[in-house]
């Protein structure tokens, strides 16, 4: 696969993700006020940080020992 095709797919994925993020932020802004998208973003970032910490503390050998 050429680098141009990879970049084109990456740009398309970014565009789709940004479109969804903008729609969600706009809906939150309209229905709950201007602070809602920022609170939602803060909550998602805390959730992502928690998941990262949880997944990094897992023992990878534990997965293979159960098999």
C-alpha cells in the first residue's frame, strides 16, 4: 500500500471523527449550555486516563497463564 493511500485513509478517518465530535459538542452546547462540551471532554479525558492506568498495571503474563 502506498504512502499516499495511507495518508488519504488517515485524513478520511480524521475528518469523520472530527465531524462526529463537532456534532456532539454542538448538541451538548445547544441543550445543556456552553459549559457542557467542556465538562464532557474533561470527563472523557479522566475516563481515558483511568483506563490507561488500569491497562498498564495489568500483568501480561497473567493472560497466558490462564490458557
